[in-house]
C-alpha cells in the first residue's frame, strides 16, 4: 500500500478495500457459454479443460501457451 501512496496512485481514494475474497476467481460453464471471473489467474485458465478444449476460446488458449504453471 505504501508503494502506491508514494507514487501518488491513491489520490482521491478514501477507502481502499480488498476484493480477493469476493469469489471473482472462477470459471463456470453453462448453457449460455462461459463465465470467467475478473480475478481468475492465468494458471486457472491454462489448467481448465473446458477452456483448453473449446475451439472458440482459442485466443485464451493461445494467451496461456507461454505461461508456465508452477506448483
């Protein structure tokens, strides 16, 4: 947080809050397609069989090709 303040990146922010525990890191498939949460990590995209095996999501698959999952 201090680094953001020192660079002036929190100007006008009165109350910052942590969104990590809001459940925004998900991949869900349904009848209408896929829902990919805003906090979904590249590792989740790369290891999701649904994402990797769906032809029309090729751009996402291509974006994860050079990403190495470290466990």
